[in-house]
């Protein structure tokens, strides 16, 4: 099969390698689409402590099962599926309570196993047993389905935040994850959604989503703008999708009394510390949440949100790129040239799906 092999920092080559051989409890999935995560780009440029090349990256996988291990009874060849990449042990308190993303011995497709930037990906027995594989509804095409994994991470964060009807929600970051957060907040009943970004281009690109305000940090004081929009109260919920300390500090500063702040993005490992006014948090009774990855149940919820049309991911998917051009796709993500970009190993096989996305940029 053809696969993009990550060989180390800044090095990725598309090569022909042996197709995976499955064992009793495994599945073999033909990859139809695998979206590029910002984490894939960070690994490509800077490496990752848990990833030891050579390896195939890519964890936002949608595809078709082509081989089924003899002990697998819940799936069959021909099933269209998405895959939650994080595999818990299945026995610890976190796994048993549905928080497999917190499992201390969690392994991950594209970290510990080859991922989806290839024509085929092996789904290990542990993932099949733990419920990491979910069927794609008939109404959802493979391209949209490849965005279920990042949406699942958004679902995880907002499940903890518990956005209520009428909440005022401020989202910092107008990239694909920020838009997913804004869309999910609105679908959850938020009264007003404000989108905040330091790039005018990103904000302009999000205007068709019709949020209640667009705040340009390159020319506006973000906290002042939020206070003016909320009659001095601040936002009930603030979600920070930008991975920098300034954005996180800004998010805390614009929260209302008893507000909730989600630090969705991490900070650089060489400078992870955040300075904040603890008294501000204390006296305003602000709650600060972290959010990391997702559990298989979030993946199932995400694909249902896509099926129902509550989250229109087709507006967030902007590019489909061939496996041969994957390095170009990485560069597009770095340059913020589009929103979500998905890698399609065999373009001809998803041509009907591509035709459903008239504004999609296709790079073969």
C-alpha cells in the first residue's frame, strides 16, 4: 500500500509499504479520508515525545472495513466507520466511567500504532473491544465523517462546561476548532456567541456563520469589547482554542462572575506557565477547565451531530488533498490557508462525496 511515512522532524515521504496483516480481534480499514490535525503539523515540525519514527501519522480517520478478524462479531466488511484514536486499558476507574481519554496507560493510533495517512490502517483489537469504532450514518459522506474526531474533542470539552440555554459564549480562535466550538455552543442553546481572533482574514472567513459579534484583537481590546457587548457582565462561558498564554489570560479576564473558562489548547512545552490574577478568579468565583482529547462516546455523539445537521462541518472542510501532496497539506495548515484539510488516499473512490462539496478545493 501507499503511505506517508513520518521519518523525523521535517521529514515525511510517501512510499510503498506492506499492507497490514490483521489478527483475530483486529479490523483492517481502507482509509477514504483522514483530516490533518494541528497536532500532526506540530509533530511534523517539532517532534513528539510519544511518537518514535518511522511511523504513519493521521488520527482523524474515516473509511471502509475491508477485513475483519475471526473473533469480531460486531462489524463486517463493507461497514463505513470512523475511529476514536485513543485506546484505554478498559479496566481503570477512568475507562470504566467513560473517560478513556484520562486512562494512564492509554495508547493512541498514530502515536503507538500506524495512523491514517495511508491507503489502509489496522485498528487493533483493544480499540474494537473498547468501542472506538463507530459506524458512519448513511447520510454522512466520508469527507465530513473525517471531521468527527476533532468534533469529538470539542464535545468532550463542552460536556464538562455544561453550556446552558441563554448562556453568552465567547470563543477565542477562529480556526476550525474554534468554529466547531462556536457551532456546538449555538446548538446547545447559547443565547449569544462571540468569535474572537487576531486575524482579520480568519474572522472574515467566519462571517457566513452569522455569530453575534466578531472581535478583531489586532484593532480592538478584547476584554473591553466583551464587556460592552454584555453590559459590563462578561461572558458566562469562554473557550480558548488558541495555544498561547496571552489568549488564555484574555479568556479569564473576560469571564463573568461565576463564569466558566475552558483552556482547550495547551501551551508550548518549553513555556507552559500561565500568569494570572488569582484574586480575580477567587472573588468572581470563576471556574477554569482543561480539556484533552475525547472518549469513544464523544466520537459517537460527534458523528450524530454531523448526521443531524446540528454541526455543519461541510462549511469547515475547505480542502481535499491527495496522499502524494500531504506535505503541501501540512504547509496549508501552517499558513492557515484554509480551515480543515483532509487527506484522500484514493480520490477516484470518493468522487461522489467530493461533488457534494461544491466549494471544496481539491489538490491532486
